[in-house]
C-alpha cells in the first residue's frame, strides 16, 4: 500500500517519468523480453542491431537531405513561396537550435521506430509558424478529451506534464489502425528483431570465450575446491586473446566439449537470413545496407529506383500531407503546399540525363533555362524559349479522292453448245 501511495504522491507533484513507468509495466507484465529470443526489444535497443540501424539511417538521411520547399500555385503557375515564414522553417532552420535537415532526420527516425513523430508548433504574432521543436515520442501520449477532441500529453525529463491541443502539435502519423496513433514497426516485428539480437549476442559471447564452446572438466578424484579450478581455467583460457593457448591438464583431468559448433548451428546462415528479414520490415533493398550477395550492375539501378518509389515515397507523402494539415490554415491550403524534390535521386547518370534533356528540348516541353535549372546552373538570356524541330507541323485533314466506281459486269449469255455432226459413213 505504501508503494502505491508514494506513486500517487509523485503523480500529484507533477507525474513520474513515462519511460520508467513503461519499463516497470513491461517488467511486471513480462513483455520486456521477447517470447522467443529471450532478449529485451525496444525502439532504443533495436538500434543496437546493425541491420535496423542501417535501415533507419538510410531512409532518414535520404529523405532529410532532399530539398523541402513551400510552393505557391496561382492560375496554374507554381513558384517557391520564399516570402512565406514557413518556407525558412521547412528549408533552412526548424528553430534557433536545429537545422531543417537535423530536425527532419530526427522526425523520420522517430517515425520509423515508433510509428509516430511529434513536434511542438511555435507561432509568431501573425499566427504563422515560426519554429518547430522536436518531442521525444516515448514521452508523448495521445488521447481524446470529453468532447472527443484529440489532445497530446507530454512528460518532460524532469517529470512535469503538459497537455497540448491538436493545433499545437505537428504530428506525422505512420501506419495506423485507428487513425489517431501509429503502430510501432519495432513492436510489430519484435520476435524477428529479437532473434537477430540474440544471434549477435551469441556470436559476441562465442568469440569472447576464445571461439571455443563450453565444456566440462572431468577428473577421477574428488575436487575439493571446484570454484578455484574453474576460475583458474577461465583465467588462462577464456577470452579471444587466450583462444589458442595450449592447455596442460594435471592429475588425470580431462576436458570434454559439450557445446554445438557454430557451423552445425548454422550461425552465419541465420545471420544472413535475419538481415533479409529486417530489410523486409523497412522495405529496403539489401544492397542499400551493404549486402551485395545477390547484387549485379544491372539490377542495382532498378532497385535504387524502386527504393525511391516504393520505400521513400510513402514516407515523403505522409510528411507533406502532415505539413498541409497542421502548418497551414484553411485559407493558405487553397494556395500553398509543401513538396520534397526527389529529382536528384532519380536523375541517373550523366549520359541518361543528357539524352532525356535532348528529347524534352527537341519536342518543346523543356527550354534551355528549364534544363539549366535542373542541373543547378544559372539561366541565360533568351533561354526561356520553347522550340520544336522544323519538320514537325500540325497535322491537317486532307480529303481523299473517292475511288472510281466500276461499271457492274454485264450479264454474259452462255454460248449454245453446237450439235455434233452426224456420221454418215456407216
């Protein structure tokens, strides 16, 4: 009873640490350990696995490094809205302490691990967004009030709790089952990641013991102090540095191996298979995280394009639409929108780009300045003219001459067969 009373008093003083409470709850329910692998799997511990770390890093860095522009469209003309306060927040500095790249990278890492990304919206006197402050997803709770309106409760590191309205939080939602809060990919793939972590832990222990499995020391007599014997054996032969030392056994002591060799347990095969499993979770081509076993020069280019289309694009659209929903008011939504520029990831090699530019230039949908802008070059005078080849003309309908009608064939009367002459020679 005293424990719960103390916890209630701490809540009255401003709440307890949400992370500690969650850890305690997971321990009591037994969900802190993976059911199959027997290791603790959380969003933070999952990052200790090289495959998870690499997948999260390559997606977050690829999207965060793309230019993000606030666009204005009027009468069909699209231009960059550099005069809008939100343009600098998205493109340059999210706040006075964080660059736009670092902010978006943290948001995307949070989105990939927790399925949600949160930021506090700071507005200026004119009501426009002037800064975005990243919030740790583990410390954010999402709920509905008595009026069925969404609210956010954030627990600071010092234990203080503060509630925010939906209009005060920039929330990028991942895959969700209720449309309110995203599902954590790490929690959903807990057993797969746990098996990978357990395999890596097994390998580390295997090599820390000198790459030799456990065994038994056998003697015919009675060992008076077995702990001393075990300690003396480990001191001489345990560890990677002592793995190949020659053991001298005295007084009839024999060493028997009882462990399973890694090749029989298919240790390396298991590690390779788990690498593909984690790539499947994040939909990342294996060559993007340096797994080149099945990579060729022909399929890597197509896999890189698929990486942009099928892996990056859904996250990019989620981010763009969250900006449209949370950072623009109802009047601005009619004119403004945010766009990531993914052209740089799809540009291909130099020869392919030049060939594509030539086709667009010759057929009139690209001007010289359009091409120079795509190649980060300054415009030239007279470069905004759209040209077409001289032999390309507008097709005109040419009346075709009617075919001459042929006279219908006349009826031809069959000739009468002549009667055979009578033979009078008889």
